[in-house]
C-alpha cells in the first residue's frame, strides 16, 4: 500500500454529437484536439465526437469517436463526411439524434430568425431523449426558452446556450452566477458585429457595400447579410436576453425593428463630427407588466460603453441591486463562439 498519495481521478467519457459543422463547429473540433480537450480533461472528462450531422457534408457516426482531423479535411474540401461513417446509414438529422451514441448534443445550425427552426426541433428531440444540449443558436432561446428549460428539468439534463449572444462573453452566466438575487430592469447593447463594423468603416468614408464585403471576408457577415442589415439578428438576440435575463416571453415578430438600410457614409461621418457614433442598438425594458424589445440605429456618445469601433460588442444591464453593470467584447470572432461551447461543456463535465 502506498501511503500519502491519492489515486488520480479517472476521466469519464463525454460523448459529443454535433449538428452543424460550419465555422464554429470546425473551430471547436480543431481546438478539441488541443487546448479544449486538455481543459475538459482537467475537469475529469475525456471528450470524443461520436457523430456529426450536416446539411451540406453528410452524416457520420462512429461510436469509437470520429477522426476529427480527417473530418476537418473532408469538410474543407467539400467532400462528404459519410466516408467516416460506421454502421447502418443515417438518413437525416432526426434519425441521427435518435441513434447517435452521445451524452451531449451540440447544436450549431444556422439561425432562422423568423421561426427558430429547425434548431428548436433538434434541441427538443435531444432533451426528450435525455441528452444534455449545448447550442450557439439564439433561436431556441428567443422562441422556446421556457418550454425547453422545463423539459430539460423533467429529464434531469442541462440546456446551455452561452454562445447565443455576444459569442463566448459570459452574458447568461453573469446573471446566473454573479448577479444572483438582482433583478434586471432593462438592458441596452450593440450585439450585431456586422452592422458595427459596417458603420465603423462608413465613418472612414467607405461605402456600405465595401464595408460589407470586408465583413464577409472576415467571416463576420454571412454570404447573405440581410438578417444583419435589417436588424433581425439583433432582434432575436434581444429576445434571447429579455427571456433569459428578465423572464420575458418576447418573440422576434413582436420587436419594434429598424435596421441600418438607408444610412450613408455621410450620415456616419456627420454623427462622428458631433461626438457620437451611429450604432444599431438593442434595448429591452420592463413596461406595462411585461418586457418590450426594440432595435434601431442610435447616435451613441463617444465614451459610452456602446461606442466601440469595428466589430466590438457591448451590453449594459440596469439592475435593482447593483445599478448598471456592463460587459464588453473586443472584436468578436468565431474563436469566441467556439469557446462558449467549451464553457458550457465544462459546466456539464462538472456535474460528474
């Protein structure tokens, strides 16, 4: 017998199934083989990806764990992940969620700002099966947070969504862990990186089209940036915040919404000469016994937390017990969103 020495903890398997394998999913997979895997290992979890389901690159399941390096190379080349599949074919995502051997579903599909689907359906099916769910998709939080939380509680699993707003910046964890007992009375934020970058470049005299092209090259804006420019993305994020932080039940179609279409470089430069910056601002407040959200361009005074340049994001909460509390993210990228997935998985790993 060896005295004075403790046996090292035995890492437990944490089997991950990914739905969606775009920029965020791939960055997460890259880092899971390095720093993310080490962080989870220190938390007592040996993570392996047992399945990936995509719309464009097919579906692959391997109970022993997929070779992530090969999966990344296949996706980058536009080839099908089905070449890595083991077992009988999986025809679609619902069948994948039913059959994949997993402990956690990581939902990373694109946002539909008008319905939140199919992400809501993916999350609900996984929770009903008894899987933990982690998502960076703001749709389920904006459209179905209450019902999904209740379902997760009944099944004894976690539904986590730190990456839904402000990438990996701890917005929801800030309220959950650091502002316990405090009531959020209102919030205001610049939450859409595309419009912030476009307006910043317009201040410098660039046209909106050139600024948008830069945002697309940086991977900040989608190939179709309509949802960003028309304020839909910001509206969905505002609903997610209102529902998660303020107990609201606001849907995106209830948001008073105006995007940045029609604003010119001359408008942006004029605002800057007057000591302000044009920014697309999301506001939420308690009113008439409920929570209201609105989105519109505003002239934000220089020095205000929301007056950052480029793709910076900021959120200011007004609370009853702590006054104003602000949080800032400098230049959000896919790296921060991938980190949010790790953060939520560490929460799950900590449950033992």
